[in-house]
C-alpha cells in the first residue's frame, strides 16, 4: 500500500514535470498524446503531430522491457525483476535531470515516458485489485464503485478498497501539485526529487519482500 501511494505520487509528478518543464507534452497519459496527435494531424499541423509520436513509441518500448523482465530466462538472470525495473527507472530519471531544457525536451520526454510505462507494466496490483500508478481514470472508477458498494451493500471489503484507491488518487494529485511547483522552482533538475522518492519506494519494496519471506519461513517451520 505504501509503495502504491509512492509510485502514484511519482506518476503525478512526472506528468507535471514534462508538461510544465519539458514542452507541454504528457509522458504518462498516452491518451492525451494520442488525442493531441489526432487533432494536430486533422489540422495538418504535421510538425506538432510528430512531436507527440516519440513518447508513444517510448511508452510501448517500456512495456516490452517490463514484459521481457518477467520472461523465465531473463527473470532467472535478473533474479528480482520488479527491483530491477525500479533501479532502471531511478537511473533513467537521474539522466533526464542532466539534459538541458529546450533542445533536449523531446529526449527527456521520451525517457520519462519509457520509465512511466516500465512502472505501469511492472506494478499492476494494489493489494488484490488492478490499478495504475501513472493515470487516474481507472483508479477513480474503482474507488467510486467500491464506495458505492460499501454504502449500498454494507460491504467492508469494498470500503477498504475505496479507502486504498482514494489514497492512491490523493497521492497522484499531490505528486502533480508538488511536481508542478518544484519544476517551476528548480527547473529540469526537479526530476531528481522524484528519483529520490523512487529510491525510497525501492527500499520499502525490499523491506516488505524480506518481511514476507521471513513470515513464510516461520509458517513453514511451524507446519
């Protein structure tokens, strides 16, 4: 749950970062890029249309990398695919912060889109329910449906799910607000703060995995 909120915070921050500081292009929400691509193409604004293509391609590549990390042979070599995905995301975001604004905006947005898709494709469940760390539409739907069932059907599980998803949505909103403010204040280097949050998320992830392993070992020993 903690990791889910942290990843959502980073997701909101990354979209704010690229929109405010990297040329007004979304890195996470490829729906927005596809729509803007279509609008620009319909108006025969080809240069504007092409500007939205690289993030879409980078997002697809990120998903392919995430899927490849889960392949049995690759997973056996990497050992911890989810950890590897987080480490790769942190390293890429650090490199993004080194790119100057202006001429390097397209490259930065492409790299951010790649890391966002890597994160989305790797972390797909919040406890027991599918969710997204890089966009809120599906999360908002799940939170609303769960809250409805909690009220109408007195479903406690639905109430807990609604609370969890509300926290994730709140994290995404907080990340967008903080990302926008930080980008206006620190410029392109503000992405390093998001890399730092991911490092914290990685530490929590490793801690939780080890705690779960200890619980399993204790259970097996007792049985």
